[in-house]
């Protein structure tokens, strides 16, 4: 019943997800750099927090388990907030690469 009604508008054709010209644009490389820096900072700060707790002589002198959780959560929050407008804020190279491959596959199909 719904498909029988005529629409009073025409849907525009779907835009291509990825174009070869995109490889020459600065925004493509800026997004890659943002993802790399965000992933690096996330891993660096989070792992250093865990190492600081493990290397401490007394667990009471460190941030503890809750501090580790806050460092992971705080870093994800801050980095997604900073990179969402540039690269989507994935903070995960596997997700970024996977979405890139899916976009290429759908374009080719």
C-alpha cells in the first residue's frame, strides 16, 4: 500500500563514498594523521598509567584501579571529542580500515 503512492519528489543519485581524487586532498591525510596521533596518545597515556601502578612500591601511593579506569575513559572522551570532526573519532585503526574497505566494496558493487 505504501509503495503504490507516488512521491512528489525525486531522490538524488547516491554520491560515491570514495573517489580517487580524494587521495590528493589534504583532508584525507589530515584524517589519517588525526587517527594515528589519537591512537598513539590513547595507548601511550593508558599504558603508562597501568605501568605506573604496577611499578609502584605501594598500591596506596598510586591512582589504583579506579585511576586506570579514569585514564582510559578520560582519554577516549577527550580524543573522540577532539577528532570526531576531523576523522570520525574511531581511535581504532581496525575500525577505520574496516570502514574504508566496506566503503570500497560497496562502491565497486
